């Protein structure tokens, strides 16, 4: 079987899928259209689908939007043609799906994860002629939502891998579980799929990301390391408003509490045990110039090279937030809306992938490990599989980038989609061969 | 002439005008509909109207919204039926108007000012059944804009006073100038009317406000004092974004600059020379949780018992804002978007008003001076008239309040409208009599 | 009786007393030598003396130094020749004294207060030739202690007044109580004398201060007003030290807690009810550059135009200090070491003093009230007497100043001493005459 | 030659030297007595001595105390019996010395460094019976100065090594340079010796430290790594004082500038390039509770895993300090009083030392590298030698510690002195053998 030729034959599909996802981006836990698009393709390919509460544990989801946001997204999806029976299953932020393919023959259980959510970013505001999606007419249809982290490509790659597996089903052994994960951004969704048990008996777990580090199309990192553990916190401060001229002493200043918290959070002592991070990413406070601000909202995150280090940061952060509220006599409500764990690379995977792709002409260079220095929700999955004796890796697929991740002009070379499918497919074939 | 009876006869008009203004509130410099409603009534009453650049000096306006806000407001006004010729004159934020009535007989020049703008407040969100405008069906038609400071009533009172003057024109002497001032909130509009010269030869200047202090309908403060001088500043901080996990050191944190500025601004030393105030009313910063924030916007105000004290506060504020930017290596842009001066009461006005309303059964109690401890754009006008030898006062018309000024449930007893017109009318008559 | 001539006759004594006090300045509650010098003079003049626990209520003293400071001061006093029996009575910070003179004739009870403590300031470090005490050879013998607020003069004036009363005893009526009050600085001593009951039946209470405002010798303010209520707080923060390189996360940073408290204290909202003040006057923290600081000490004060306003400031301060400790996980210990109340002027006193000094050639101008805008421990006494129906005033004796109060080069024109005695003496005579 | 037996024979000398140094501790650049004690021993042993400006480059010294501190230390040394000719050479903070021994036979040039300064710490305040130096009667004679980092032992070890070399001179080859370095604490002295050229042609450089990590006597780390680059900054803020009650607005608050700087310094963004540190170790500000503080002094340090990282921290720190001064309108003066570079371990040294001490019964375990995570002035020397092709190591000599380094109860097992001399001597012999 020539993997590379097969993937080339579905190249147009990959591009077309990617562009469709790019046009209709959806934020975490509202991927109603996206899930439907993926699911209907997989259904045709003969996969057994698990949707909604069959796919994930409701209570383990983190950072689910408020009810009215969910309802408005569901209405929008309905208007976009998502069938009622699908919506019924996904209702209330139960997006994403799991697809299973069982060859009926004994063999490895291989699980693969693709993340599918978009970001709250307005695409390409300046209308630069150079932005490829705009030039090609597939830019985001939705204001302030954009696939600016390549998950449109990840979803397309997932469909490509699914097509490959389905087409070569007769020649494969064991079983395959494809996880199309919602709400990766903010480390909110992986745990709810893990806790559903999909990976409990996985022998091998594959996953990956487009871009990240400057590489050419055809280059691949076999196994990333340095996933930082992370906590995502939303904080609201509630004080008491007062006329700033007439009776300033009657106010309880929520803006100042948030400002104090911001400064003091960034001064959490460095930790000699390893890398830590803190960022107050957004702060919105006050209602009018001449009113003592009675509310403030803040979103922040902590990170650590290990979960212990991240917990140190989170604990410090919580105390500082509460103390800052006390400083100004206001109330602070803290919500943990995301939490990610640390992870590292799979030993020996560079050698494995070099062998697996030795004869694949689309893979030109296999690199060893690369430190991510960021957080990725997939870490829950990597660790879960390894703890049970399985192997687990996170590829990085090389591509030039038009602009950095999370940037309004983010874009990549679509040729990376084919390369990524080649890498998944060659790895799978090699894993099955190992077995024999 | 029985003032009280006449005013009673236009009581329904007052209520009806007030409610119309309340339903279609407009922010400072976008009072297109409001100006048209007022102007067309005055035209019918026979006043000579001065609109747009005839009414105010373009360059002396402060805190004019950006062009696209103005255009969108003009489009809305057009859709609401404001005629093109009116819009043409008011274009680009030239709202408000001046109406003149000359009796042809020698006598005093009396000028009266009414402010007409609304506030960026969402009315009565909770839909409390008790909110009178909602119960009566005249709540704001526009989201996030509300007459929460009584200027709807001030505009109605203005029309009432205009009706009175017009009706009794034959019995009056001298001339009358009615200023329907835009953009009082934020101390942005008075100066542009003053500089046009309307008050240069005014013998008496009258103005006033509904509510303020707990009083019954029928009570009035003859002349408020303690107007604080004020400056309104808009600040934007521009830094550099960076991924908070991957390379925090590359960021230039605008959020932290704004937070630092907020704290340090509130710590400007107290001044032994008199009262001062500082308030950072709003702060909006950052774009995403995991991005070092590259922008922050802050609105603030300073106040002082005198202009010197306010200037001390403003100077300190500017230095602190710039230093806070420097602390984080970001840029700060500071814009003065409003500036008000201090003012005090008119001596002897309590006695004057007591006499003037001695036989007016709607005025039950005339109080002396009351310290405002707030800023009011009218201070420019009060001072201007007094500097030229005229007399100038600022009434406070008593009414119970459903909630404080600038509150989403703000409301007052509509009976105060009639009382206010009585006070203006009786004062005018008494002033003319003095003459004789 | 010619007051002015008599005072001129003791002019050399006044200068000589003042210089002796200036050479041996002592801080609050350690005025052992000073008390002895005063007491032995008064004994000779025939006064009945009350020392130590006879003069004040032990428990009502505030801000008494630690035992070892007291002991070291007592040892120093012993070496300077203060007799053992005196030391025994004053032991443990029971300094100051009360002297009584009863004429045996019915009449008013007049009480007068003189404060006697010095400041922790190093005199005239730069050795400027222009500093009068240095030039005349009577500069402070003690390092870091200086009479830089004129209490050396106050004590001398007290002896002058005592001499006057003693000399004219036969011509006077009623009784006299002279309070030589310790620990005025920091508002620490007055209450302990008041609570002993000395003023309970005083008909008139006199007190005063040299300098304060720019005036010539011979000018006097009849009755100062605007005494600010005040609280004096000492705070210590205790954290945990750690090596700043090896394990910064193990530290609990007391320096940062104190720094945070300092900033946030100065940002306590201004109060529309009247003047308030806050000052963190000293901050000492840390032991070494490379150690996370585990201790910090801070001295601060709040003030208010009224006791309510000061209490608002104190309450805010306490919460902020505790919150700042919590911010850094350290402990804060707060001690109130001084507390003063507000006070105002005695009505009608300008007229009284003008009459009383009408024929006194040393008093050239009697001014009315002057706002102090500072705190003075005497306020307890003024209020106590007035509450019981007595009259009470606080004079300000005009003199040019070489440098401001509390400055290392502070000095005044010694001629003010005679003027002050004249004012006290003339007032007393006039008070007695009133009676007749 | 049996190294171990020889060292045992001088064991009492080692203890006696150490205790003498411990009794008379001296801070950096004032080691007058210490240098004399060392020098006179070395003179007797026949070393060629280089003192004062012969030993170091005046201008390359960092953090030299002010003239009056130096003079007072010289006076003290004179009183303690240091001869005038020695004092003359060391005058003005030219302490420390270099001793040379040339065997006259060709061979390696081996340089060894011992640091000799003490710390500004008060020894054993609580007088705990358990503190060994107190129990044995050799505690510090000087208040607030203590050998709390083992440099008393280092100096004794230096004399032990010198004795060994001198005694075995006939059996050795090449030449030896012993550097008794002043002012190691604060990274202030090494550079001035390096720049004098002592190490320019060194083939091997040896150095070491007692304690650091929990190990038994007999254990040794062959070569420490992870020396952090560091900068030591002294900052003074100068503002303007004012009476905090009367005219707070006239002050320029140096205390608040220092407090703001402290907070903002600790919030310098973490750097993804490696470890960084910041510590404001001491802060002293203000003169009196009721005076706006016009001065503040702050000592701080930055560190970085590399010099680039430390420079990032230093640059940020300087900008933040200057901005904080600007915030409060005060002046900041920044002085770099110490600077250390990063360094790492010598490869292969564990194997070398294992062989070298294989037959030495006092060395029970040779460990490999250990990360110091602290700064040590010796890094200049290690790097200088390696850059010229030499080998250079920094041993860590195991010993239990009574309390951590820089603690008032710091102490170690004196048996470590003999072990350390064994390690130096065995290493030297082995190095010479290598040659043959």
C-alpha cells in the first residue's frame, strides 16, 4: 500500500474540508456546526459515532459558557442547517464526538485525537490583500471568531486519517478510536473525554499540532515535550458604586481591587523548582468616569513546568486575589475555568518515526523532541495512556506561518495537511507491522 | 398674571415632552433627535433659532465622539424622521440650539440654560415592575442609553419656560436667550456656547437641576455653591503582545501599566488647600487570557474645589500616567476630553427668590445655598456672566428620587416639572419688576 | 502691677532656662532631667508638686518606649545628677509634673499647660555657622535628639509664668494648676493627665505654641482652631526569610507587604465630609541584600478634621495593613501608639485678649483664629474643660523661624519667650478682674 | 607521602586558626586583621607575599565602603596590633593578599583561592547554649559581624594547604599561587584580583566551599555548576519633606517611590530563556511619622542563569527604579555595587577526583556536579582560567550544618577542615603526577 499516493488522491478533500471549517469557526463547547460536519462525513465512511453525553462526562467539562451563549449558538446552528436530532444530542454544550472503527481482527487499540475549536479573534481586520483566506474567499463568516490556531486543519487531517483507515480497513488489524475534541483552547475539554474511558485500554495514542516552531513543510517533530501545567481563572470583583465627586468614601472600588491583584499576581516569587508563569490577560472594570467602579472582571492563567509548580502558582494567585479584594472591601468570586497538566515526550519516538516514514517521500525530516513551553489540553490524554502502559506522542507538523498563532493574520501552507495525514498513516502502519 | 395657573394649564405638555425625551435618549454631541424635537416646538412658538455652528464654536467642543459614532447617530436620526436640512446643520456633532426672543422693549437680557443629553446607562435591566417609566411604557427605546440624570425633565422645563415667555410676550420687557446645551455630562459642551458670545451681555443667567439632594416637591435651593473644577482624561496604553507561556519577556504589558497608574493615581497626596478628587472610572485591557496585553484604555477624572486645586490633580495625574507607562515600557496617549471650572453661589439669591415666589402656591420652601460637591458644566456660564457684572444662579428643584442620579432605576416625581417652570417664570417676572 | 516690667526683669532667666533645656533634650516619656530641672525650680518658688503616678494615670499613657529604653534613659539621668528619690517617683516613664498654687482666696481655678518633650532629630548636622544654638554654644548634647519644635521655650515660659504667679501671689485670687506635660509629640501624654482629674473643675485653661505661622515677635493668635484628630500606628510585619537565589519561593516577604501597605494606604479614598490625612512616615525592612526580608516596621499616622473622619481613616488603614500582610502571607501586628482628638477655637477670645493686653507694650497685635491643620495633644485638654463649662484656648506666639518646625536648623527669636509670659500673665490678671 | 597523616598532624592548627578568624570577623574590604593574621603565617612559611595594590587593581574593586568606614576599621586594626607598615599597604580598602611559592622545577602553575570576609550578622543573639562557638568561647568579638558563611574555615584551610605545600616543597614541581580574596560577599572582590593577572597563565585553578548542601563530613562535590550571574544595586531616592498634616501636597515622597519600585521590581516578567531572580533585600525610608519622607535607601540584587538573563533583569530593574522615582517626582541614584558572572562545572572532574582521592581515607564519597543556584564571586576566576585553556573547579566540602548559611546560628563540624585540606592536597599531587 502506498500511503503517499493515497493521501495525494484526497488532497483536494483536505483543502476543501479545512476551508469549510475555517469559514464557520466556533468557540469551545459551541462547535455544533463543526461537530455535525465532521460527524456526517464519518457516518458516510462507516464509523460508529458517539455524540454528546456518550462522548464525554458532563461534569468534567470546564469553562462551559453561560446558558444564553449556548442557546444562541444552538439557534445559529439550527439556522445553518444542523438537524434537530443532532442538536438534541449536543444540547447544552455537549459538542465534539468520538468515532470508532473495529477491524474485527486482533491487534492494537490505536487512539487519535484532533481538536476542533476556534478562537475569539476577529480575522484579518485590516483586510490585507495578502491574507490567503481572504484572497481565496474562505475567511471567517462570523465576527470575532477565527480559526487562528490551525484547528481547522486538525479537523481536516482527522477526516483524512479517517478516510485512510476506512479505505484500508481490510488490511488493518485491531481497533481505532478517533476523538474529535471540543474546547481545547483554555484546557477545558480533554479531561471530560478521558474520564469517559476512551483511552483506558489504548495501546498507542497519537496527536499533533500544525506550526508552533519555524519549520518547512515536510519536517516533523516526533514527540514534543515541555507541556506546561496550567490553571485558567476567571475572577469577578463586586464592590459598591458611589458618585466620585459627592461621596467617594461610600464606594467600594472593584477596579482598584482588580488593579492591585494584577500587580501583586505578577510579583509571585519565582520558584527555584522550575519554570512558572502568570498572566492577567484581560481586565474590564467600571461603568462610568464619575462613578466609583463596583465591578471588575479579570481573566488570568498560571502555568508551571510541573503540576506542583502550577499548583504553587494557583495557590498564591487565589490568596492574592482574595487579599486584594479585602484591601478594598470588595467581594471576589474566583472560578477555575480550565486546568491542564504537564507532559513530556515519548522516549524513542524519533527513531520509530524515522523508520516509519523512511520510504514516505512527503516526510523530509524527522526531528527529535522540542520543548513546547506552552500548555496543551492533550497532556491529560498523553499522561493517561502512558500511566496505563501505552505509548503516546504529540507530533508537530512543520509549515511556514503567515503570522504567529492567535494572530488575526495567522495562516499556514495547506500542503501541511497532506504531510500530517502521511505521518499518521505511516505511523499506524508501522505500529501494526511491529506487532507481527 | 397668575404664573401658577398658567403653568398648571401646560402641565400635560410638560409630562408629554418629558416622556418623549425619555424614550429617545441621546448621548452628548449626538442629540440630533432631541435638538430637532426641541427646535420644532420653539419654531412654532415663534423663537428665532440658532443651530449647529451658529450656536457654538466647533473647536471649543470637548470629548466629541469619533466620526463613525457621529455618522451612525446621524443615520439613526434620519431614520427617526429628522429632516435632512436640520441634519445638515447639526452634522458632525453640532447639536443643541439657541433660541432668542426679543420683546422689542428695553429691559434686561435674561439668559436661561437647559441641558439635554443622556447617559450611557442601560435602563432598568431587572425590569422591576416598580420602575415608573417602564410601567407607563415610556422607557428608553435605545439600549445602553438612558436619561438617568433628569435632563429629559430639563428639556421639558425649557419648553415650558419658552411657552410661558411666548404666551406673555406682550407683558415682558428686554430680551431672552434660551440655551439648550448639548454634552453637559463630562463637562464638554458649555464652553463652546459661552465662546460663541451668547452670554457676553446677559444681565441675569438662570439654570438649575432636578433632584440632587433629598427634598420634597415644592422645595427649591435658590443658589447652589461648591461646584468642583474638573478635568476628564482618556488614556490609552499601547504595548506589545506576546505569548504568555512561550515568551513572556517579549511582552510590553499595557494592562499592568494601566493597573499601576490606577493605584498610583488614587494615591496623589491630599491637598491642604481644599477638596480634591480622583477617580479612574473605567479600565479595559487585554485581548486574551494567554496573551500579554498590548492595549489598555482608561477613563478618569480629577476634581478640585478650585481650578488651581484641580490643576494640581491633573498635573500629578499626567506625570503618574506617563511614569506608569515607562514602568512597563509602553506608550501612553492622554487626551483631555472635558474640563469644568469651579463656581459658587449668587449672594442674596435666597432673599430674592423668597420674595419672587412669595405668592406662588407651588413653591413651598426656598432654601439658601447647598454645596454641590460635584462638577457641572454650567459653571463656565455662571462665572462668565458674573465676571461681566451680571447675576447668575443655579437652582435645585426638590423631588423625591426613586434611585440616585446615574442609577438604572433613576426616576423623579413629574410634578417637579411644573414647580420648576413656576420658579423660572416667577423669577423672571420679579427681575423685570425690579427694573421698574 | 506692671506685667511687662516684671517680665523684662526675668528675661535673662527665661533665656537661660530655655538654653539649658535645649542642651539636654529628652524624648517623650524619658524627660527625667527636664522634669527634675523644672521641678526643682518650682519647689524653690513654693509650689506644691505632683510627680510620677501622682501626676498621671499610668494606663492612659500611649506610646511608652520599651523597658530597656526607659532604663537607659534613667541611667543617663542618674549620671546627669538627677537625685535617686526623684528617679524613683518617675521610674518607668512617669515623667512630667503638676504644680499647684492656691491663693487661699476664693476665685477662679486657672490651669495652664506647657509641653516639654523633644524630637528624634539630629541637630544641625552640617554645622552651619548660622545656627544660633551652635554659635552660642547651647546646641544639643545628645545625638539624634533635639528641641526642634520649641518645647524648650514652652518649658521656660512655664517657669516664667510660675515665677510671675509666685511673685504676685498676694494680689491674686483663686488657684492655679500648672501642667508640665510629657510626650506631646505623637499625641501620647495629654490624656493621662486629663484622666487624673486635674482639669475637672478648671474654669479657664490656657496653653499655646511658639511659631507655627509666619508672624513677628509681639503678634499673637488668640485662639487656634482646626486641630486635626489623629491616630498614630506602629506596624510590624513578620514573614519568613529564605535565600533569594536558592529558594525564593520559601520566603514570606515582609518588605513587600509593607511596601504594598504603604501604597494602598495612601490611596484611601478622600472623604467628602472634611479633611483627612495619611502618612507612612518611616519604613525599615530586611536584613541583607540576598535574603527574602522577614521583617518590616512601619510608623504611620492618620488624621481627620473630626474624630469620625479620623476613625474612618484608621479603620481603612487597619484593614489595608491586614490585607497587605495577607497578600504576602505574613503576619501584621498593629499598635496604636498615640491618639489625638480634634478641637476648635474659643469664641470671643480675640476680643478678650485684645482687652487684656491693651496696655501691654510687648503685645503688638492680637489676631483672631488660625487653622492649625495639624494635631496637638492639647486638644484633649481643651475639649475636657469646655465640656465642663470652662473656657479654653491655645495661643500662637509669633516669632520668625530660622527653619520649619521639626527641621534640624529650627530656631526662633528668644524674645518671644518674654512676649508669651506677658500674654499669659495679662490674661490671668484680666480673668481675675472679670470676676470682680 | 601520606597526605592524610600529614593533615591529621596539623589538625589542631586548623581548628585554632579557624577559631581565631571566627573571633575577629571583618566585612569585605576591611579584612585588615584577617589579612595580617594570614600574611604573617605565610611569611613564616616562606611564601612571597603581595599585599594591597600589588595584589589587586584598585579600580576593579566593587562596593568599597565609604572612607569613614574604612578609616574606622583601620583604627580598630591598629588597636588590635596590626603593624603600621602592613596597614600602610592595605590602606583604603586594599585587603586580601596573594602568596606565591615557586618550586624552581618546571611544571604546572596551580592557583587556589580562599575567601576571607565575614557578614553583617549579629551572632547567636539568643545566647543559645547549643551554639558551639559560644560554648567553646570563640564567638565573634564584634557586634553585628559574624563568620556565618564559613569563610573563617576557608581561610584556615588556606593556611593548611599552604603549610602542606611548604612542607613538601622539595617533592613538588611547578609553581603555586594562593589567592586570599577579600569581599566575596556581594560579588565584589574577585574581578580586582583577576584583572591583576594572577590567573592569566594558570593551568589549574582550585577553589571550594564548606557546607551548601546536606552532606556528611568526608563527602565532596567534585565540581559545582549553576553559578548564577548577578548584579548588586544600591539605590537612594531623594525627595522633599513636608509636614504631613499641614501641607502634604508639598512633599515629594521618597518612601512611596521606593515602595512602588519594590513591588514593580518583583513583577519583572519571567524569562523563558532560563532562571532569573530579583530581591529587594533592604529598604530604609523616612525620618519621622509626621513628615513626608524625603529619602529612602534600598539594596537589591538581580540574578540570571546566564549573564544575558541577568542583564535583562538589571536593565528592567534600572528602568523600573527610574520610573518609580518619576511617579513621585523624586530623584533616584543607582549604584552597581557588585556584579558576578555565571559559571558551570569542569567536565570530567568527578572521575579525576575519585582517582586522586582513591587512597585517601578521609574522603569517603566523591559526588559529581551539583547546581548551586546562587552566585559566587569565584565565577570570574573559573571562567578566566578556562577561557585561557586551563582547568578550573569549585569543590563543595560536606559537613552537617547547625543552621543555614547567613543564619545567626550557622556552624559546621570542624572536621571538615581536615577533609578539605586532604582534597586540595590529594588533587595537587594527582595533578603533578598526571604531568609525568
